């Protein structure tokens, strides 16, 4: 491997650039959207509804997105998705800047953004093996995640500062522009023709994908785990986290700092994952996930900002270990021509309960209390992670020689 590793490959460099640019803008959006809705209505429940409005179309269209990513050049699917996402964010940001935004408009534009991302995500996950040799696949995954997570540090902090100093719409318009710039990078990619599924009905392709998905115990066991984990984490952290920050920590800038700290954990761990190659990939990844609810523990107290920042950093380290090893396991074990479809089943299962988490978090916190809602989420994460270790395949899946 050269000193540049996967960055020595032209197509990977373009993928790297496009992902980094769009992630920089997207890191601003959660902070901006959260405080835009809170400024508009003051309701955590309304914020949950807007976030659910984005996630529900993602869940609905993911499987179709995976099929088309296996049928078409994956980078072209990514370009089209970025253009649609960019346009939706520019419109939403403009409405906020002009003072004309209403809750239903933000929800509708979030739904458009969510639908387009359903096509982007399986394509982006499946395209990585097309850009590098198999011998540096883990390094490519770690490098790509380093780019996205590094820009998330800057984006999260910048989003908090922009919201505090100007208007949430500013950050959302910038996010829209980043999608369009990323589309230009991805459009310049030239990938060689690879295996693609033969023309058949979408329904046939979905049935075949389901058989492939269900035949791998390690795959469906971890997807079920993350259906529960993601609903618990996202519902509480994204809906109740800004509320805790607003009431106890000083507002948007503090919340942006916490999100940035989590991203710093991703980045520093990403450098470790460039070199660390554990043999039992899924067992290592699953054990790491026991550290993921630490940020929720800090929010439950609620802890002072320095403690929250430390907990967010530790959560980032845990999630990054899992993320790199999970992507590498998927790309090692699943044939290239089926990879986007299997990723779409993975994403569908992992995301399926997130809208419920968004919708339930606000009302549940009003019924039983914010701290108690965080405690429920923490227990759910720990139990789901412990149960997945009962799977023999999860405990024993090994890295193959390059």
C-alpha cells in the first residue's frame, strides 16, 4: 500500500471529496433544524414530528433505493439524490430566512430530503469496493469515515455558532449548497463496468434480497439490535438533547459543542482503525457498542457541559469502532452485485423504529420525566447489545486474508 493508501485511487479521492463536502453542510442541519422548530413552536413534540417526517420516507423507499443502486451506476444514483436533497434544503432555509416558514412546510421538505437519501445511502455504501482494491478495504472505510467525521466536528460547531449569531435558515441554506457541490465531485467519477443484476421486476429483486438477508444470521441479528438501539439513541438524543441543552447548558452553542465532541471521538478512533485489524470483527464491534449510551447517561443527570462533552467523545469512539468493522464485514461477506440491496435491508431494519423514537420521546418525557426517558433508552440499548452476543455467528465471524 502506498503512503496515500486509498487516496492514491482517483475514484476514491472523488468519493472522499464529495462525502466530506456534503457532510460538512449536513452537520450543521440537525442543530439548525432543532432550534428552528423550537423557535417556531417551542415544542419538543413538534421537533419529533419533523424529524419523523424525514425518516419515514427514508424507511419506505430504502429497499427500492437498494435495488436501483444494484441496477445502475451507483455514483450516478448518488448524484441525482444529492441534487434533490440540496434543492429541498435551499428552499427550507430560504423560508426560514424570510420569516415565512411554517411547521408543515419544514416537515414536507424534510420528507423530500428523506426520500432522496433512501436512494443515496445504499448506493454510497455499495460503491466503496468499486473504488479500491480489496486489500485496503478497511483502510478505505476508515479513511472515508474520517473525512465525514472530521467535517462533522467543524459543521456541528459552526452550526451552533451560526444559529446563535444569525438564523437557523443560514445553516440550512449552506447545507443545500454543500449537497450540490458534492454532486459535482461524484459526477466526475469514472467507474469501470461491474457486475449488475439482470433486468427483472423490482419485486423479484426484493424477494431475492430478502432471501440473501435472512440466510445470514449475523446480519439479521445485528439489524434487529440496531432497530432498537437507533430508536432509543436517536429519539432521545436528537429530540430531548436540544431541550436539555436549552434549559440547562446555555442553548445551541453548547449543544453544537457536544455534537462536535462526539465527532472528535469518531475521528481519533478512525485513525486507530486505519491500523487496528481485529480478527473477530463482529464480536469486537458489538462489545464496543456497550460504550455508546454514555452520552445519554450524561444528558439524563443532566451533567455539566464538560462531563457531557467527555461522554459524547466516548460515545463517538464506541460507535466508530462498530461502524468501520461493520462496513468491512458487510463488504467482505456479501457479493458485490448484491451489496446495495443487502445494505438497504440493513438500513431498513436499523431505521424502521426511528420514526417511533422521534414521535414517542417528547410525549414520553412529558408523561414520566426527561431523566426517566433517558434511563429507559439506556436500558434498552444495553439489553439489545447483550442479546446479540448470543449469536454464534456474531461471536465467530473472522476477517479473511486479503
